[in-house]
C-alpha cells in the first residue's frame, strides 16, 4: 500500500500525486477518482520517484486505461506526466502510454525519468 500525497495548484492548473511505497492499480484509480472528478486540472503529474509500480501486471495497467477514459473526460485536451526514475517503473509508464492511446483517452500521457523533464513537457 502506498502513501499518496495530493497537491492541487489551481493557478498552474496542476495536480501532483506524490507516491511513497508500492502503488497498486486499484490505488491509482481510487486516488485519481476524487481530483479528476471534483477539481479536475488540465495538467497532472504522477511522481513515483519515491515509490514503485513495477509489481502491477500489464492487464492491470490496461484496466486502468479503460477506467481512466471516463475519469479523464473533464480533462479533455489535458496532459498527464508520469515520473518513474527506476527503469522498471519507467517501462511500466511507457507501457501505459500505449494503453492510453489504444483506449483513446482524451488527454496526452507521457513518461519521464525526472520531475524536471515532466514539468518542462507540461509547460511549467
């Protein structure tokens, strides 16, 4: 079980999920549901540099993409950056990029190995 801190910066239209520990597919859906539905920002960062996601399966990640399609409707045209500094986590993020495209999510999703790269891609 992960510890997830959520910070919402409405001025920058940005939500940051900072993860410590093992992040499960169910936790991703659970934690995204609130901010994505109640106070959706166009820009989101999932920062897993102090946690990890590599224990999830590809089918679990595909399921996340399926469920995120509905959750991201209010963020249409937005961007989500994933930060995973371990090769295994970065690879899982890249795999999710494919699932996000396959499911036609209304947002762009891209993986990075550093927080600074993610911020730059988001235009912040």
